[in-house]
C-alpha cells in the first residue's frame, strides 16, 4: 500500500507541475532539474494583479548594472527556481550545454547585459560603485558553467570581481567592504549585491573561508548601519552620501541579501560538512535574528495607502509616501523566510506579507507598472515614481516567486479561487480609479 501511495503521489506531482520538488526529492540529474523547471508554469497562481506584465517590464526596463543584477535574480527565481539558492538542488549543477542558454532566461538575459571590464567594473560599468556590478556575479558564475570557450570570460570576470572585493576595494574601520571605489562608504543597498555573490561563489568553489566572510560582512554592515532605536537600518554611512534615514528599500536590500546568504548556507553541501556544522548553526541563528530585526521594524512602521513608507518612520513630510519597492522586497523576504525558518517566521508574518501582496492589486496598472515607487535614481525625491521603476518591478517579481514557492512548500495557503482573483484585482483597480476621478 505504501508503494502504491508513493506512486500515486509522484503521478499527481507531475500532473500538477510540482516537478521541482519531486526532482529535488528524487535527486535526479541537474540537467533534468533545470529543464523541468523551464517547462513548468512559472505563474500557477494569480496574485490579483497582472504579474506576467510586471515580469515583462522587470526584464525590459533596466539600464544600470544593479538593475540588470536585480532583474537577473528575479528572472532566475521566477523561471528556473531549481537554479536559485532557495532550492536544495542548485549546488549539484556543474555544467550547461550551449543550447541551454536560450532555454534558461537568466543566462540569456545576463549574457546580453554583462559588460566585461576590469577591477570593480569586471562585470559591468559601476559608475564608481563597488557593489553594483557584483550584483551580476551569480549569473556570471552560472554562465561560466556553459561549455565552450566563449563562456569562460564570465567565470574569469566573476573571479576578477571576487579578487577586487577582497583585496582591492576600500574598507571601513571594522573591515566592511565599501560600496564606493574612491572612499570607504557603506550603503544598505550593497547587501543585496555582494554578500550573496560571495556566498554563492564560496559554495560553488568549496571555499569555507569565503562563505564565512560573506556572513562576517553582513555583521560588519549591521554594526555600522543598524539604528540605535530599532532593528531597522539607516541607509548610508560615509563622507559622500551620508543618510541616517530609515529608507524602506535599503532595509529591503539588506534583509533580502541576508536571506540569500542564509539560503546558500542552508543548501550548500559545504556548510553541511562535519567540521563546519557548529559554524553553520551559529551563522544560521545570527542571520535569522538580523533579518527578523529588519522585518519586525518594518511591520511596526506606519503604513500609507497599504504600503510601507519610503522612509519608514516618516509621517511628518513628503519623504514618507507609501511606495511599492521597499514594501514588495520586504514581503518577498517574509515568504522566503517562512520556508527557510518557519518556526520564527510564522503565520503572523505571512499574514502581513499577504496584506502587502493583496494591496498591490490597487498599485499595478493594467500594463503591469507597479506604482507609486521611489525614484530609483534619487531616493530623497519627494515625487513618487509612476512610470515604472526597474528595481521596483523586479521586487514585485521576487515577492510573487517567494509567495508561489511558499505555497508549493505547503506553508502558505493556496488561493481559494485563482481565476476569480484576477477579476477581483481588476475590479479593485477600477474602483480606485473611479474614487480618484471623483
């Protein structure tokens, strides 16, 4: 009877499109894993807004290095989840055939948008930023696994970026690697660009010292940027762009970056080695606590129109408008942490993330533009950005992918009526437009 039940479960999973979990459980070859995830429906659930249109804009709007990096990660998690660090299968993948590039959207996208250079700009033009080009590091490592001489340049560029980060970039007094090339300056944004890349490279090359450094960098940044009054982080510490405000997107960058590092540690065979188990336990506990501090601070912050404010605690002037970028990125963190650390990120956290996702029905146009967003090039701009933020679009995709995978992990609730949710979302958008007109 047990064998029959297992056989029926396998058939059901294949028919339902749950191939990534089945393949991971059976430990099938990595190539099969990637192809299965390419074939499955990346949009099995309707969030109440046109997510396909949002994803399309997330792919086409970027023009800067960090935007390409954020889009590459969003596309990876959306279309090929078994290749992301949130899958237990990712580090079993050792190579791709050249024909795979066109089948794996992130590889094709990053291959088009990586601009090989040197030093801090080894992966793209960073315009004086250390971390921004490094945001393409994970995609570069994946491209470096493609057979053929034309792809070795991506591996070399990833290695060159690691060398610059560890040995050439300026550092703060506590050893934190700078976000700027010319001065030691720490930006919360950097947390999404560099530590996940360090951790992924470490896991891929079995470098436990580098994996430990990725966690150390998270702690060093937290030491400087964490607010003295809450678990939230200030934005920038340094001589050029100092900003002690509690910027929502910066807190999202930091929490989401640490979540990717945590997922890497949990799923990397390297961290599971006997001699590393004690360190893994401590690192997992620390990262979970640091992520929770930020999420708890965000949840406790005053909302505006169902969204987190651009500066989270700002209710006194026009810098505190509600916006989608920080809101969706932090909601994505909750969905991921609900799977990674369900005992800590329980149903109350999921309920909060669900409220952000639900409110997005009135903040996404029929064309897929998520609005209002913070100006992606000027975080202190008091005018909401309404024409489509490249990073903001990617954050909505990250939130959706996290929600979808949380459902597939049977931790988040499956929508009761996915078909009707589209109509409800459209009705809500129409209602809001009518209210605005009147």
